[in-house]
C-alpha cells in the first residue's frame, strides 16, 4: 500500500504541536506554557513596555519593588495599572538590595502590598559596579524567606554547589547568571550551567546577560527550563520585535533540546546523503 505522504506529514505536525502544548514549566506548583520571563525596566515609555511584554508571550513578569510603585507611594501612578495581576503572574524582586536584611524587608513589603503574594525573586548584589550576586547574603536571605513562607526563585552565580545549596534550603527555582546583568555578553560559561541543570531538580532559569535571540536558544538547548530577561528586550532598537524574537528563540531552543541534537564528531565527516548506489 502506497504511503500518503501528505497525511503522514500532517500527523507528524499534529503530534509535534501536541507535544509542545503539553510541555509546560512547573514553578511552585503552577503550570506555565511560556518559558520566557520578562522584566519591566529601561523602556522608553509605559506603552512600549506593555507592547513588548505582550509580544513576548510571557506569563511571568518581574517587578523591582525598590524602583517601581505598586501601591507603596500613594497618589502616584502604579505599575499595576499597566501590568495587571489578573493577566500576569507578578514576580516581585529585590533588585538594588545589597544585604539579606534589605532583601527580606523588601519582599515582606511586596507581600503586604500584593495581598499575601508569596512567589518572589531573591536578588542580593555584591557591588554596584558589576552587580554580581553576593551568594553569602543570598543564602542567608533564602533561609529566612523560605522559613517565612515565601516561594523563592533565587538569582545566583553559576556555581553548581551554591545552586544545590539553594535547592536544599527550599528555593523553588534556581536562576544562575549567563553573564553580568545588563551586559548582553551572552552565556560565558555553558559548562557550569550544564552542571547546574544536571544536579538540581527544581527549574533552572537563566537570568542576566542574554543579549540576543541566539543566547536564549543556547540556554534552552543546554536544558535550562526557562530564561528571564529585561535589558535584551528593552534596550533593543525595536523592543517589540526583539520580544517576539526572544519568544521564538526560547521555543526553538526548547524544541531542539527535546529533539536531541546529533553527536559532535571531531574531524570525522559524515555525508548527508546515502553513499550507496552512486552513479559512476
């Protein structure tokens, strides 16, 4: 019986789409179809920010509590008027905090302002020039926050031992940097990211340093569960277009990871076409 190749191809496409539709990321017990998380800073206008976030397809949006008004400054415009909690999962973060005490205090304020919201991003910086994470203060803050009932997604270095320790403390996601915050340098140490992915059981979400779509795709190809970015979109010449590109890159990288790439063959070529029956 002859194979109907058109029907076969259609079934392959349907199966692929079904597989991807079921490929959700689970964070703190909640399922998300998008593996791209985005921020709200550095845009030229609130309208541009809103359009870029919508174009990204993101379902989780992170907000710097110390830099944005979500109700703590009465009488001033609130970011919640643009980023609705009914449409997005808000991820309050502690950007600008340099001690565990500052970070804990900031997230307690966020929980109060957001009616008991417990999912948060912990970020404790080491210095204002590099914005490299202070892992000692991060670990201390994580212990306090988890004990206080927060579901902590922790920004950290690409040290696999620190990542495992944060998981042991009870963090619901580990967020290692690809390179310095806002640098756009891409993934500088893929081997360490691979170690983290292989060793921890909670989601690993690359955070900081992504510059363009290929960086996001590489992170996903390594097996990371998601990517969080802000500057790569906001600082692009066309943020809305870049947001859409990042959405596609994350999806493509995830599909490539699930598909399983061919093995690398050093100094060993292999023809793409069969060599049998060549016309001589």
